[in-house]
């Protein structure tokens, strides 16, 4: 009889992190299903969870360290790889200084302790240059909300009377959120979706505002104008807990429903109806902003305008509204307080001071330029883990040129990716089933500890890797814990949750009970302690104090050579950025890249479904099969293409030279392009 075992942990095939049962036979995973006791997913899973078995045992999985040689990549022993990497890092440090060494962390290891290990390592080494996928993910929304409310709230869907999904598509990107929204709808809540496309969630909506890409600020200001004009706002909250209301109200006056229609394409009558619907549901209005509004040149101010709605409606930190999350107060691995590094000129901090100020991270696109130019100082080495920027960062031709020109480039991944192909050393990384880590579900204010279920001989978990390298580089004192379990024990030390207790509760442990209306007793986490419709902090940095609207470039100064607008990156449930293209059954379902377009545009171009078309922007060009949508699914003149395909990489077209000035986020969702039938 084979020895059977079941272990509970969290799925990390995406960042939703659903609770799973992992079934083992003689130490080998044979199946995965949902673990019902965790409140997050209550046993439900999406199709990606089971694909974790295919991923960890995939025949193409990297299991040995590889070194680039004249004959191509060759396997070398792990200890030798670490020795050589350490030796080369020390030589680069001697020659160019510690700050010439950088780290790049990707989406695949998430945002908690594994991110902080990477930060700790590079800081201990004396370099401020920590880069991550957050140069184009999450921070845009976080900054928008943090500037207004002090942090990014979680929507209280279940208690809501009106759910607003703004530039997000949960059925593909956040399956659990979809369940919560559907439960709210069953209980009578209205659903509003703001999206240029008829997305999967828009199909379910009571009201769908199909605005032109990048015009979100105009719509949000129009709603603010209507709520004020019709007295549909929370006077008392605004008076006691906010600053800048008079200025915002004055500014919003210009955004009449007719002006909003002219900017966004959403009919004035619909704007009025949207305002009436949310006013009627206030304060139980839950708003979630996705990736859609982030990748624009005026993204942050557009998101700030949306964030203002919470306070105007009195929905902030109220049941059924947007709740401010209380964090888990544990030990942190970062060293910012111990080792100040700002004087060393973190890359991009001068250009995007909010990015560095709020998140202490560098700007990847500026980093790529720095590698190529050596200005303002050389970046010569990089350790990259859990990312694939050769497909996911904008202007990937330049990204490849830069990463390929480094004196030392080390990549940790599960597979040989287009990014790994550029490396001097490729190290096999541990998957989420091969690591121990604490995870927070902000919505429930719970932590869950994940388990190390598998171990492959030469595959290191993130902690072991940083630990072993640090000890070779003379910074071992910063990595004193023997393994990730001991490290996790230390993280939990100041809390009342022990490692043993965390391990005994796979359903998670509430670290602090959920409270609403915290503003009655506590200030907001903003400079004024109030909700900031107007920001002195931004003004002092030279940005507009109010969430001012600027029309996207394709509307304000249309480029006749590039008459179409390209949205990129709409998620597909079975793929995750560049991941999972090697899962056979997924590949059968969606075999390759495609670009979505409107039937009238297709007709004008003489393009039939599946025909190859060439799309060109000022950055580059790509050929891809056309997917003709129905007339209601996408706006005329607008295209959509999902990223992550090496066969046709949309990031050959996206901008690494046009940014939102506050966040530094690149223009990826309103790219001016021309289209040819080839
Ligand atoms: N299966 C799967 N799930 C994922 C991911 C994945 O790659 N695959 N990625 C994960 C990550 S890292 C992230 S950041 C999240 C993103 O999560 P979401 O934001 O929900 O992702 P999308 O599906 O791209 O939805 C964005 C929507 O915004 C719309 N949009 C585009 N431009 C605009 C605009 O200017 N204004 C408005 N209002 N809408 C616009 C698009 O049409 C699209 O429907 O998804 C996460 N979940
Ligand atoms: N055009 C366009 N581009 C976009 C976006 C868009 O909307 N449009 N969205 C952007 C967003 S929001 C994001 S977050 C980024 C994401 O960009 P990336 O962070 O580059 O994400 P992935 O392509 O998923 O790369 C993750 C890599 O990690 C590997 N991996 C998987 N599991 C593990 C693990 O456990 N450990 C380690 N070390 N490696 C692992 C995978 O094999 C994969 O190669 O993409 C961005 N790119
Ligand atoms: S939504 Fe799917 S992939 Fe994401 S954690 Fe849940 S089961 Fe895993
Ligand atoms: Mo993201």
C-alpha cells in the first residue's frame, strides 16, 4: 500500500491564494482539491489549482543550476554556482561599488516575506537598487488610494448595496472576488462596471459604462459633480473628516454629464443614472479598482478621483463600503531603518519620488536605461527571481538588450524563459509547494502559513538561496536563521501567534478583529490625518494638489499615423502573465496569441477572423492573428491584446518612455497603433 497523506496549504498559482488539500502518495503529489474550512474560498478552486501538479513535475522543469558557456548552458553543481556568483559579485562590487548590484523580484513570489528577503539582501550588501513588477502593478492603485485615504481599502462586497468594478475583470483575474460579487448581487446589490470592453464581469452588470480608455478621471469627476449637485453626498463625513472639499467641488463643476459624455463616450443620461444608483445605495457602495486605470499617463489622478467617491458617499470604512485594513504587526525583514541608502541614489527615486517615498523601490524602466547608459552610475549585476521581464516589461527589445549586457545576470525560475535565456547563471527555484511562508488575507485580517510539501535536491527555496549567498559575501549576520521555518518563527515573535499555532490552523488565524468606522477614534494615515481630496504632499513635489483630469494623448493630440488605440493585458483565466503556456490542456483551450478588434474595423481592413495582422506603435511592431469580437464587446477603433506570449509579444509595442508622472507606471493601456492586413 502506498503511504497516503493530505496536507493543507494555499494555492499560489495566482495571488488569490485559495486554501487547498494536497494529496500525496509516497511523497508524490497525486491530486489537489479545495479546503472547505478556509473562509477565503470555502473549498472552491479555479482550473489553475490542479495544474500545480503539472507545473511541479513538468518535464521541462529546471532541476539543476545552469551556467552559460561558449557551448551554451551547462549544468554545474549548486555549491560551485553559488561560489562563482559570489566571487563575481564581489569583483563587481570592488570595481563599481555596491550600488552597481541590483535585485529584481517578480509577481510569482508575491509580496510578503519573500519580497522582503530580496530587499534585505540587496540592502545588506549596501545597494538601494531593489526593482520589482510593482513598477507597473498594484502601486498605481495603492498610491491613488493612499494619497486620498491613507491606504488601499478592501471592498465589503457581502454587505454592499452597490458594487462598482472599475477597470477590473474578476471572473478571469480574481475568481474569489467574483463569488463575493455574485453573493452580493443575489442579496439585491446593484452591479456597475466601468470598462471599455464588454468583459465577463460587464456582461453581468446592471450598468456598464463603456468609457474610452484612460478617461476614468472625467467619469469619476462627473459622478462627484452630480453627487454634489443633487445633494447626494455625505455632508457630515465630508465636513469632519476631509480636507480640500471646497476646491474639489469647485474643480468638479466643469464635469457636467455632457462634458463627461464628450470626453468618455458614456452618454450623459448614463452618467446621471450611475450617480443616482450609487447615491441611492450610499453608504453601502463598494468600489474596486483594477489594473485598467493604472497603465495610463494620468492614471494616478484618475484613480485618486475614483478614491474620492468613498468619502463623498460616506462609504469609507463603513459596512458595505470600502474598509480600511488593519495590518499584521509582526517583525519585518527590511533594513530601511537600520541601513539608510537614500543618499546612494536609488534608481528612479529622483524622477518618481512618490514611488520611492511610499514603497522604497526603484523604477524598472529607468533601471533598464541605466544599465544601457551607465548614467547616473553603472548597474552591472542583477539577481532576478520570479519574473520574466523579457516578456512582461514594456519595450522588451530594449529590456533584452539591457539584461543581456550585464556583467553578471542571475535568474531564478522554474523554467527556461526568454529572460532566463539571457542569464549567465540560471538557478532552479522552489515552487510555492516547496516553501514555508506566512500569507495575509486582508479581507478577513487572517494569516495562514503555507507548507513545504516537496523538496528537490538542488532546488533552493528563496530563503536558502539568499542565506547561502549572503554567507559567502560577508553579510551572513543579516541572515542568521537556519532555514525559512526559523525565519518565520522570528517574524511571528512579537505577535501572539506562535509558529506551532499557525501550523495547526490551515484555515488561518484572525490576527485582529474587523472593525468599521475607525475614523471616529483614529486619524487617517495621511499627512493631515484626514481624507485628502487635495494633497499638499503632492503639491510640494510639484504635482497638482487636486486629482486633475488630463485627456489621454490619443484624444488630445491624435497621431494620424497611429489612429487605433491598443489596450493590453486583459487577463485570461488559465494563463498568468507569461506563465502556464506549457500546460498542455491549457494550450489546447487557448492555443496562441490573438488581438481583439471591432467588426467594423475588421471589415474596413478586409480582415477575416484568424487572419494575421501587423500592429505597429512608435516603439515596435508585432504580427498576430485577429480575433473579431461582436460589435458590443469592444469599442470601434480600439484593440485588445493579452501579454505573456513569446510567439507574439505585445510588449514589443508598449511604451517605456511615457509614464504616469506620480507612479512612473508605463503607458500600456492606450497605445496609439496602426494596423495592417498582412
Ligand atoms: N488568470 C489570471 N489572473 C490574474 C493575472 C493573470 O495574468 N492571469 N494577473 C494578476 C495580476 S498581477 C493583476 S495586477 C490582476 C489584474 O486584475 P484586473 O485588473 O482585474 O485585470 P484585467 O483582466 O486585465 O482587467 C482590467 C480591465 O480593465 C479594462 N481596461 C483597460 N483599460 C482601461 C481604462 O482605461 N479604464 C478602465 N476603467 N478599464 C480599462 C480592460 O478592458 C480589462 O477588462 O490580475 C491578477 N490575476
Ligand atoms: N502589456 C502588458 N504588460 C504587462 C501587464 C499588462 O497589463 N499589459 N501587466 C503587468 C503586471 S500587472 C504584472 S504584475 C507583471 C508581471 O510580470 P512578471 O513578474 O514578469 O510575471 P510572470 O510573467 O508571471 O513571470 C513570473 C516568472 O516566475 C516564474 N515562477 C513561477 N513560480 C515561481 C516561484 O515560485 N519562484 C520563482 N523564483 N519563480 C517562479 C515563472 O516561471 C515566470 O517565468 O506583468 C506586467 N506586464
Ligand atoms: S484563484 Fe485559482 S489559481 Fe488563484 S489561488 Fe485560487 S485556485 Fe489557485
Ligand atoms: Mo500585477
